[in-house]
C-alpha cells in the first residue's frame, strides 16, 4: 500500500496539482468574472421577474425569425450582473443552425461591450479541459488523474496507521521529517473534503470511460446519445415544428403557477422551444444554488395553453439523483459565504497536499540514490521541475490577472492572450527553475509569487475605480464584498507566499560529515545527508 500510495500519487502529481489550483481559483468564477470586467454596471436587484422576461421575449420576437429555442437567464445575487442573458438558436436563410448569445439591459437594449476576457470561467473550465487540448482528451486526462488520486487517498489512509496522531504533529526545521509532517497535516485536515471532491470528480466524467458499456447496451448510431440521455437523465429528444402557428402563453400566468408549486423559490432560468408553434414548450427553473442537488426544481408547460406537462421537485427520484447530489457537492454552488471560504481553503490545502507529496518523494529518493550518479542527475531535474510547477503555476495565475488589466482593450483575441500569458509565464518560471539550484529557486519563486499577488490590488486601484477604497463596506456605504473579496484574497495569498519564502530562505540544518570536520549547511528544503 505504501508503494501504491507513492506511485499513484506521483504519476499524475503535476497534473493533479494543476487541477486543484486552477479549480480552487475557478470556484470563485462569478466573483472573478465581475473583477475582470470592471466596466460592467453594478448588479441589479429585482423582486418581479416578469418585466425582465417580457423584455427578453420581445427582443427575440422583434429581431429573429425561425427560432428553434431560446433561453433567458435572469440576474441573481451570485451572478453579480445587471444583465439579462439570452441564448438562442435559429435557422438562417440557408437552413443552417446559428447560435447567438447576448446580454440585455432592463430596457431591452443590447448591453455595452466590456473588455474581452476569459474571466473566472476560463480558470474553472481549465481545471478539467486543460485549455489547449480537445475537450474529450482533456476529460480523459482529468478522469485518469482523478482515479489515480482516489487510489492514492485510499492507500494513504491504509498506510498511515497513526493518521490522526500525525495530524497533531508538526515539527519545523527537520528536513524530510518536516515535509512528511506537513503532508500528513494538510492531508488529514481536509480528508473528508478530498475524498468527496475526488469521488464526485470521477462521477462527473464517468460517462467518458463507460462509452463501451453504452455501445454494448444501446448500439452505436445517431439515436444512441438521445436514448441514453432520455433513459438516464430524462432528457427528451426535441420535437419538430408542426407548422401550425400559435402564440406563446402569457408569462404572467406561468409564473403564478411556478410560485404556487414552489413558494418562495426564485425563478431564474427559462427555456422556450419552438416558439410561435403549437409544439412549443416553456420550462421554468428555480435557483441552482439553493440545494445540494445539482438538478434544479422545474416546471414544463405547454407553450401555447400553459398547461403543466412535467413537474420536477427536489425529491430523490432515481439513480441519476445520486450523480446530481455528488455533482452538487463537487461544484459547491449551494454553499453560503462561510462554507464557500472553507471550500476554497480546502482546495488550496489539497494542492498543498500534492505539492508536499511531490517534494517528499524527491527528498526520500535522494537519500536512496546517493550512490547512483545517473539517477541523481535525473532526480535533480525532477526536483527543479517541482519548483517551477508548484511555485511557478501560482505566479502564472497571477499573471493572468495582470494581463486582464494591462493588455490593450482593443487587442484582437484578447481573452486568448490572457491565457497565453498565463502559460508563457509558467513556462518561463519552469525554465528558471531548471537553471537554478532548488534551494535558491524555491526562495526566488516563492518571493516572486508573493510580490505578484501583493501588487495586484495596487494595480487594480491604478487602473479602475473598483478598488478596496471603494468596494470595502463602510458606514453609510454598502460597498461590494464580491469585488473587495477578490483583492483581499490576493493579499492573503501574498502573505502566505511571503511566509513560505521567508522559511525557505533560512538554513536550519548544520550537519557534520563523518571523518570531516567541515560543517555543511543544508537548506530546510534539501534534507541532510
């Protein structure tokens, strides 16, 4: 089990570290979206969704024809948006399906365009798609890494018989022993979270690996996906338009029925299919983040008569609810402010667990391979890459935010260049780690990360009016804690890296070699012989 724990954790260690760090950052995707679009108007509050629904409906009816579906997303507290978002599909003059999305103001006009940015959504998607590879390839890599992670967690629990005793043992300045203590503490501290986030991550992409099972059961043709979707998830195939034109039912009556079925549940999302045809349907969704279950309560109406054709409550219905619950746990959208902070910290500690495991492996191997020069040379490369991967990725994420503020607003493919700068920064720091001694590279890169995050709130203040001086709540001023929270987190992270750089710069061990009176100083990050 010790062997299994070591190698299952090591094989995908760098990939898992990337997934945990970008996933933790992406957990605050909506807040980062707002921070990275400072031109965005303040979020709105509304008590009646009907005017906003009618605004979106009117815009679609007056500007588009041959619409097959359109959806309306209303702003709510965690969208941090003043806009009504509309997604639609329609047939153009050549019969091709065209997809469009837009943001509308409450008066029905198109919202002014802000800067082109990837926002927090890009970081969120990056943690399982890896951005530059095809999505299916990214899901396969993420799935394999997650399976290995789960095996590493289970074997680690079995291996560490004194796991809870070790939780209370943290010895500083003891070289390899300190790294082992740190690995144990961050692992045990968030063990339930790590089990949940890993197991639920496997469930999220399990269908990628079950494709042969689906093919064996359902065959492999154009109806396979539709059949599986309907039987597993209740997703019914689209109905063709009949050609008989009938107007959509009045939204006011439908909202009253929704309120009757789900009293106190805000309606935030509507999906309209085949509008203007007798086959039309209207689907109203409640808020996704009010329940641990990923699937939201919804009602489906006949689009012309307003009759309820399907009603989904939050009751456990079938085996797909099992996946809904774990998907909800993984994404954590139901969490309130305090629990969201704990989610974020647990994600960072998960990244710390992987990072300490990677460093611990190299320190143990160095002692075992001291007489094997070739293996030592290979190990030195891994040690140096650990620096660039672990410390360098954090700075690269900071560079992503710098790019958001410093790139020209009218730059072509600006959002893509934000991501390019992230990876170019990471590559530069990996190269830096390869040409420096690990003890020096750790100090330098941890210090760079601390400085990079510490300056971000200053850069924000220099380039926008949405800085801590305006966003922190004060007497007589509500402020904006979503935006203030981003800057405050930057400062907290900077302080953490500054402390790590300080500890890494201190030489703790004085070791005397046998038959040699000369004392050798060894860095805390390089174990004594």
